[in-house]
C-alpha cells in the first residue's frame, strides 16, 4: 500500500511519470458523511484487486476521520453491500 498517495478526500496511485494508474475520491458532501463517488483503475491493472483495495483503504480512512461512508460509485456501492 506504500505506492498510494493519501489525500484528505482521495487516494491515488501514479506511475513514475505522474500518470494516474488508480484513484478513488470520497468528498464530504454532508458534514461527517463521505461519499465514494469515483473509482478508477487503469486497464493494465484491472483484475488484480486494486479497486477493492482502494475502497477498503477509503473506508478505513473515512472511519479513522470519524466519518460515515456513503457511495454513489457503482463499484463502491456493490463492494460495500458485499463487505459490510
């Protein structure tokens, strides 16, 4: 997980040239409620579990911040239903 850049409302993974390879965003639309609204994984990395890893990291980070998780991203919504 050290390849990831953690920001307040997103987590990203970039290549050596700065190109985004994977990303998840979770803005705080309502105080204390963070909405996972976008998950992206580059075609070359798909099928390796990276999207699931991103969602888990986002959920963990949101909970560490004392927030609640919501999702409008279809992948994240499905993941949350299976893993909560």
